[in-house]
């Protein structure tokens, strides 16, 4: 049984990311969920993963190029999974042990150096730990982690596959 062409799989992964972003925008604009800074980092990772997959699908690389694109996509998926995992952990911490909410991401970008923004975002606060919506008993970061695991598996498959 022949495996699907790498170009087609990259395109399929890109379309899957479009679906994920559509779901995130639906939750934000229709359901009314405001994304916390960690959610925004996860969205950026999905977008970067999607862009790498789109470029790979358009380029149709040879074996070395395919592996470079897969490695870059894998990197973005790992960062997203780490962020989602951190947010899931924060949701298990009692609220009284978490810091107060962060200022808006726009304010932090204007007022703080990049190192401080990264530290604050990944340290997490009460707004990142709040569970405001679930589907089948899983919160948004848990669904996000499942999506990133799928992206990681895709990246590994593309990275390690033989022609």
C-alpha cells in the first residue's frame, strides 16, 4: 500500500489547522470566550505550523526539503504542546495559589521587554487557569493539547518517512 504524497499530506495538515483556527475564532466571537495570553501563544503556534505546511505543500520539496519543513513544523507543534500542557497544569492548581490576572497582551507588548513578557505568559496566572468551557468533559487547553499531539505525530511521520 503506497503512502500519500508528502505534498498532499502537508496540504491536509494545513486544512486541519484552518479548521482549528475556525473553531478558536468561533469560541471567541460567537460563544464569547476571551483568549488568555497562553491561548494566544497556542494560536500563534497553530498558525506557524499551518504556514509551514502551506509553504511545503506549495513547494513540493524533495526529501531534504520535506524533512526541513517537517522539522520546523514539529518545532512549532512542540512549543504549542508545551504551552497547552502548562495551561492544563495551571488548571489543576488551586486558584488561591496563582497570581492575579495579567494585563492585556497589547499593554505588555507596549510596556515590557520581550523577556519579561515571555516569563509572565509562561508563568501563568488565574485567568489562564480558569475553565470556562468544556466539550465532552475536556477544556479548551486539553483539546488544544490533543491537536498538538496530532501535529507532533504528523511532523514525526513526515520527518521519518521513507520515499
